[in-house]
C-alpha cells in the first residue's frame, strides 16, 4: 500500500501540469492536496503496517523529488511567479539532482552510507507543499508567499549542506 501511494504521487505530477496549464485551478489544487497527502501517508503506513522495503526506500524519495519539482516549476511558469519562487525551484532542483546523483554513485560504487532523512528536510517539503497550495489558491505575488519562498530557500540550502555533511561523515568503502 505505501508503494502504491508513492506511485500515485508520480502519476499526480504530470496530471497536475495538465490541469494547471488548462486553467483548472480547483482540479490542480485537489491533485496537489492528493500528492501532498500521499507523501505523508506512504511513510506513515509503511511504519504502521511494518511493510518497509528497499524498493519503497528508493521509490518514496524519488516520488517526492519528482512531484515537488514538477509542481513547483508548473506553478512558476503558469503564474509567472515572482523571483523568490524561481529561486526555490532552481535550488530545489539542484539539490535534488545532486542527491540523486550522489545516491546513484553510492549504488554503483557500493559504498556504505548511513543517511536517513533529516527532520529539517521534512519541514522543508511541508513548507514547499504549503507554498504551492497557497500559490494555487491565492496569487504567488503575495508578500506572505514571497516570505515563505525565502524560508523554503534557506531550508533547501541548509538541508543540502546537512546531507553533504552526513554523506561525508558516514560514507565508507565496504
């Protein structure tokens, strides 16, 4: 069931783009809420039902990254959002690509790395989803959303360096 929720999030990403670029804001909001809820519930059910798997450990963060990046870029282009949202989109994409490349390097070089998701990253994801939801409901040019964008940007940068530090501290060859 948790993996199904992660797959649902992957399906929601292009569906969100389709509805937002067809100016179906209510449907876009519902898809966004569905994707955000699936992000919470997949991990919750995996722990609660004790059905954690290696596949799920890979699928969940991949679905998170794809969904949040697609939605954020969709909002930026559809609403012609202000510069702070562009910065959030750029830095999130750079951070997530770096994490995916690093994860690929870990797998191919068979490194032993003990990196668990950090709490600040979960907060960052929740704030990005909040930013996206509020942008669809209201206008992304609102001062509040610009301030929220700056907070998201700072968290993205913080989590990026935190993950790099954790990687350097815990990585070792077998």
